[in-house]
């Protein structure tokens, strides 16, 4: 009856003494079955003596028997079993050879065993005989024991670099499961002592003695910074997820002449292959070109040829710049997850030319019913594929280069708009009335002043009457309107 322990330094295969220590072997096997030992650390290593593990807290004071642990997990209402079970110490099983596996006995009266066990690192350790119960022997993995024995230790005897049990595989279990046995749980992702650790140690997957060149160190630093930035962009919602990759068949073209049109650019680049979408990004209000464009090819090779051939080429008296697109804001989530490399399916502009059915493009893209577009969820478009690159007009009858985007308002927004218009009209009426009264007051003052000075005449009176009649007619026309 054997168990394989996969540690961070190698594998250990243990042959169990099920006939001579049945209670200890059953307790050990059932704890292995519920993954109690997974990610446990070797917290006590003494050179040429023992390597101890089996305590989730990695302090030497934790751990419990399988019966006690099962009672805690199932939250049974029955009486809780004891933490320790009697140690099975036999005079026939001694610590004679390297790789002897024994259950650590607690200093209680009488001595008891729970979950902690140790493996001897040398032969003939007679000091342990009669104190701890032997229940197995290592039959494979002695080179792993040598690596554990040579580990650098701190003052408390714990390795400076963590040595952990990563996985436990039961090769054969002769003992039946209890009635209230829990199903096999998933493997833990974090060490059980991660939160209680007060000292930061070298991780079990790090190599502190590795010599890294400056170039490789700089590359690792940039890779870490890029991963951190991608995670930040995912958290704020700028990209679907951190592992997304930009498409490889879409080119980004900039430094264009404002007079260059979509069909002109498509005609120039069509010599390299079939173009699915060619779009010059335009201002959403004025419709003027922003002097950069996105061109989607049917194949990656065509995009690569255009990248090498069209760099710094003169188009409409302007030297253009060509590069591969790094934008992923309009990629479809279902397409990205099924094709991590992002070959450009479902990408393209809603305007311009080349919107072929089923391959990106605004007017000709499929309406994916089972997966919502990431860009659509942000910009409120449900036409499938993509509808531009966020700064152009929406779908229009003339290809998205002119016209206005259709808007739909909620009833509340319609009421607010009507109230705002009514308020503006009322303010205009008040301003007009105020201006008319001010003009009349000014004219009356002028007439009064002229009358006092004796400069009035019939001609002036007639002119004043005509002016008042004209103002009255204007007011009547405005009210009728």
C-alpha cells in the first residue's frame, strides 16, 4: 500500500505498514484523500536527523486526527472525537534506515498522534525508537531526501526557501471510507499558513542562486510591468481581460492627408490581399478626418506584406506611417476566448468601405446572439461585429461618412427636453419684453427731452408713430409664431 508525495524538490513514494500500524495508516490515508496535506510545508528540518511536516499552521503545534477534522468539516451535532488517537508504537518497527516515516507523538499522557509526521534523513537513529510510531518507509525518492537534508535553515530549523507538499496521490487504499465521508475537495490555491506567516520566505518555485543577465532581468521587469498594467486595464474595463492579444491582420495607418478618402486608401492597399474593412476615423460632429485609419485584411500574411511595403510611402503628398493595430476595445468576447491570438474576426469599422458579410464591418457583420460584443456593451450598439473605433459616425445609409447618428430617448428624457425647451422659450419672451420696455422708456425720455428744448415737429411725431406701429407688428408676428 503506497502513497506518492510530490514535493517542490521532487517525489517521494512511501510504502505503508498497514498490517503492523493499521490505525495510523488509515488516519494518514484518509487525511491524504481529503487533501489535508496539500501545500503543507516542511517546517522542521534537522540535518542528518529528520524532516517534519503535516501541520497546516507550520508552527509544530497544529494538526488534528482525521476523525476530528471530519467532524469539524461536516459540522456534526454529535460529540466531537478527540484531537489525538493512541500512538501505535511497536518494537518490531524501528528507525534503522534512512527514509523511515513515523507519526509524531504529542507530549501528552499518554502520547497521542494527530496529523504531523516526519521522515528520517539518516540511518540508525535509535533515539526515536519507542517514542514515535513507525508506519512506513520511503522506497523511491532518496535524492529528494538528500535535497531536503542540504537545505539552508534559519535559527528555528525551518528552510529559508519553502519546501512544500504540492500534491498527494494515493496509489492504493485498503480501508473503507466512513459513512459521513466528504467528497474529494479541489486542491487549495494558497498555502494554509499564508496568513499566519510573520516572516517572508523564498517561494518554493524561486531559484535564489540563479544568475540573471541584465538583459533578461530588464525583460522580466518589463514583462511584470506589462502584466500589471494589463490587469489594471481589465479592472477599469478598458479591455475584456488581461490575457487578450491584439489582432494580427489589422493595420493602423496614421499621418494621412485630410483629403484622403476611404475608397482611395482601400484601393491602394488592396494590392496586398482581400480587405474586409477600411475605415478612416472621423470626428463625430464635424465629420472631418482625424488623419488615421484601420485596415482589416482577410489574412495575416497580407497585413505583413502591407506593413513592410507601405511604410513611409507618399499618399496624397503625405508620408504615411503603418503599424499593427494594438486596439482590442471592439473585439468580441466569445471570439477572443475561442481564438486567443485574436486574428481579427468580428473586427472592423462600421463606416468606410469593405464591410463584407460575416467578417467584421458594421453593416455586414453577424449579429452574435450568444455573445455580446465588448464594444457594444460599452457604446450601446447591438449590431454585431463592431461599429467603428469609437470616434466615427454610427451606421448610416451612405457608409458612415456623413449624416447624424440616430438617437432614442427614454420618456423621462423626452419630458426633460420638453421642459427645457419651454423654459428657454419663456426666458426669451421675458428678455424680448424687457428690451421692448427699455426701448420705449428711452424713446419717451428722448421725446420729453426734445419737447422741453422746443425741437418737436410734425415730422418727428409722425416718425415716432410709425416706429411704434412697426414694433407692435413685430410683437404680433412673434406671438403668432
